[in-house]
C-alpha cells in the first residue's frame, strides 16, 4: 500500500510538477524546499483543498484524483490527515470538542454509528497519547503553540487517516519547546505504520525525522531518495544548497581527473573519475581543513609546481555562534570549526589556505 502522486498545476509564478511514490514501509517522507517552492501546494493537492490541472493521485489503491477520468474525491472522503502550519483548531470549541468532532465526522463518512460517550472515550485516548488530556476543557486561545500542536495532532490521529501530512509542524513553536516536541513526535511516528509526509524548510528536521526525502525548487523535483544518501551525495546544485552545503562553485573540467575553479583560482586533482555532467562542486564548510606554511608543499604537483586541492584564504569575516566559528573568506569560501578547537588548537589564528579533500567533494549538475 502506498501514496502515488503524479500531478501538474500551473501557478502564478511557476508550474508545479510532482512525480513520486511513497511506501510507508520506507518510513517518513520529508519534502524540503525554500518558501514558495511548492511544498505546501503539493500537500493541498493531495488533501483536496487545491485541484491539479492534470495528473493522478492514488492512496492505498483508492483514486483520489484523476484528471483523465474526471475523478476528484471530496476532502472529507479522502481520509487524509493534514496538520496545518497554524494548527487550525476551532476557536469556539474546547480541546476535547475539537477531537470529538473529527471522530464524529470520520465515522459518519465510514457509515459507522457511535455514541457521544464512545466518541468522548476515543478522544480522551488520543489526548492522553499526546499528553494533552488535562487540557480537555481549554479553548485554543488559552493554549501555548506546543499545546495547540498536540491537540491538533490528536484530532487528526483520532480521525484515523490513511496518510498523515505535517506542514511545517514546528514553525509556530518557540526554540525551547521545539526539541522536546520533536522527540515526542519522533516516538509517535516511529510506531505509526502508515504514510507520513512532512513539509519543512529545515534540513535538521528532515535529517532527524525522515527516512526518505524529496527536494523541491521552483515547483520541480531536484532530488528524491534516502535522506542520508542525498545528504552524502545530493547530485544537483539545488539539493546541495538545500541540504546546507555552503561552498558551491562552478568548475571547468580539464580532464578525467582534474578540475579548475575559476572563482577561487584553484586546481583540483582527484584519483577517481570526474562525472562528465559535472558543472559545479560542493564542499561542506566543516570538511575544509587549515593548511600551514610547512604543509603547503605537500599540495604542490611535483611535475608542474602548481598547488592543487587547496584554496587561498584572505579578507576573513567571522560569525560567532555559541559553539562554533563561521569564517567567510574572500570569494565566498566558507569554513566552519568548533569554538573549542579554534581556540585551543589553532589559538584563534586564521589559516592562509584551506584544503579540499577529495573524499569531501560533491559533484553537482543542474
């Protein structure tokens, strides 16, 4: 059983084209992209709030949408749980009433008859599961962002959806509470056993929660696969950028084993073969290492005398974070290092050169 999405929708500034299949056996699918790239629109098309221009959406064998066959199932019939960014609780209802209402309408559409008592008991079960049973008589305006999120999630789970979709689930939660909620949600999703999609612009959330990921830029898929594989080898410039790679530079291929970086005036020599479609490379800022004057000769080609696999560093700007230092040199050369190592090992001295290890090079195409 799975969720299949093959859709196209013309928007004011782009055309959204999505083509993916998610199997719950493969874990949570994360959708990563910048604001306005089409992440939330994809979810809205799946739930039925928005209608694609063409394509097909199938959930566990049920056709939710098919443009050719003129099928467009109503939102209430799709059995898709959608957690909005603002949680969308009904303000005039208590927490328990919000959850009970979802159970009542879900049972109605399934043709299941239940009593108010049964609906209340089921609501309290899910509220206890999300640790908000003590808020049963509270109205949303009296709840914190984290409490609203958990009540909204209890309401969705109580409706027994076939797929759970989370749209920026932590955007309305302050930083202090965010990690605790992430731990709780991680435990919950680990035993959920159904399709789960999470939309976010946070690469950290994708890495923590999602076994697989879909990278979107400008309405198009720029990467799709296992999360750890895409972080290790994003392949496209867009995927590298969205997974946090700071050093992305255009290159010229000199031969199968040599590259030239015009912006950095640096030559790269590698033992492995350079993919022929490479137009840029990426090096994550943590993987570049300082090269001392004494070590510099080790990077000189004995035949040509040219320096290889190093970049000269000048005119530094330092960004000071609580636990690391971010140094941006001229020509946008980024270097990140832990505060402790920078102070204790390097004595806060900035390098004149940084190395570019072959093992850290990401070969990228459009």
